[in-house]
C-alpha cells in the first residue's frame, strides 16, 4: 500500500522539455516511475529520448491523459506560467497534480486552489514549492532523492524539503511507506491533515512522522486532528526554534507574529495531542525508533 502514489501511477510531466524538467524526469525514471508523457504546447507531436525511453510530448494535459491514461502530473513550470498550467490540469480532471515550482505568487496559488475546490476537488494538489512525494520502490513524483531510503512502515509528511530528505536518511534502515513534501508556502493544496488521514487509513503504515515549521497555525490544527482522529503513533519535529519574531524565514509561510506560529507553541500543541516531539531531526528519528521497537 501507499498514499496518493504507487507502482501503477501513470505520470506526465508539465514542463518536461525544460532543463529542470528534463533533469528530474531522468531521475524519476531511474527510480522506476512510470512516466508516460510530457506536456508542452510548442513541442506537441515530438518525443524525447531519455534513459532509453522514447517519451511523447503532448499539447495539453487532456490529450496526454486521453492517449496514455495518465493520472498524475508533476509540474516544473516557471512561476509566471504555473497558474495557467495548474488550471489546465484541474480542467482535465487529473487526479493528482504535484506542483514543484518555487516562487509562485500567493494570489496565483490561492486562485488555482480555489478553482480546484470550485470544480469539486477532483484534482488533489500537492505543493506548490514542494519536493513532491515518493513511495519507495514503487514511484517518485518530484525531486526527492530516490536512493536515500527503502520501502518500510513509516509515513512521513513534511513542510520542508531538506528536512524530508534528512528524516528519510535518518530512518533509512526502517524505511517508508510513503513520504509527502507538502511545501511551506502560505497557501498549499494538500495539508498535514490530509496526509495524516491517508496514513491513518493505510494498513501498511505503522507510525507517522510529521515535520512542521514556524508560521501559521497548520501544526496546531494538525494536533487537534490527531487528538480526535489518529490512533497510530505520531512523532513530530518543528523547525525554527531560534527564529526571530516578525522575520520571514526561508519559506514564504515561515513568519512568526507575536506568540502565534512559534515553534514552542506548535510543540506544545502537538505534545498535548499525545505526539512525541523531538528537539532536532535526529532526536525525532530516535523517538520513532523507540516507538517501533516497542
């Protein structure tokens, strides 16, 4: 089992023919991802040879889905064109759109997320500004390195890309059912809560690791959800204990206003919900090991 992505997923890449899209298409193919096409209106009807695969390029997401049966799109589209590309994916009703692009204007993200809702939430959006998701040994949709872990029983949901990689490496001997990088922008599609619900329902996930960071109240809301709905053990880490108040840190969403959004407030909310929270990623990994060891 896995959440959102598995060996049967058929993946297209919007922006595949650009330098970044090409680089990561190669890496995804190397991880066993079933990439069935790219989308670029200017190069429709051509094909690209990558790693011994001849991958067709389509003019639209709808055409790619019709010809290949694709059910996942990974987007490497520049920020100025990302909103149009996501709306196209939503209009085609692709079940999963993974928006890797960093630097998308918040009002653009808000617009395409609201549009997805208005169309009946037929397309799950992950991101933007995220590393994507991986189900080790099955499929990789995004930029998470595929060689740092193995299949296992831990589910991971994280706001931070680099901390996703570190946690996967720290627990590489145990392995992961799926790891989902949801992104750290103020407006994102799939949330901690969405991933927690999916991991709770996944029979092959025994423990959930949740990584948050300062800013906003997503972690506090996730804590309330865990308390009411999650029976599996959850361990957490919140990045940004030393961040100065009122300063935007790294991700656009990582800004602390007064006492809300601090790492300490988030840690306390999670602990009140029964989540064990580490002070560092390594300590968080140690807590996960202890729980799994029983």
